C-alpha cells in the first residue's frame, strides 16, 4: 500500500518471541501488518488478516498493544530510493567481443 495515508499505527509484541509488529490503519479504513501471519497467509479471495489487524478492526488494539500513535496532520514525505550506480565494464580483448557468434554469409 505505498502512498496511502496512515491514520493511526499500533505496535504489538510478538506472542512467540521478542519481536514487535507494526499495524497501520490507513485513511481508507484498510489495515496491514508486518507479522508473519499477515505476510504469509492469503485467503482464496485475496484478502489478508492476522490477530493484530483483527484487533484494530474490533477496536481492542489500544488495550492489547505496546504503543500507538496517530498520524501527523501533514502529508507524508515522499520516499526516494537511491539506486546504486550501475557498474559498466568493457572487455579488453584483442579478439573482439567474447560470446558473440559470427554468422557466415
């Protein structure tokens, strides 16, 4: 859901270890999570769910989470990803390009 505005976000503790999971509620009412349950399980209709997103949708997240925060009133900053420079190498061989087949005419 890149580009969707986040209304609120909750942080839940992992019930099976020491991890923490982020569960945002988007402005359009949809949710997502970065836990294994949400990332790996997809229903036949393409929908996803986990106990953290169900907690948000049932309004019990504030009691069950470690922390939560409302989204800022300002628009989110644009995220830019800098791609590494492409490395170009020129083969230095006196015989031409290697791997190219000459076609006899």
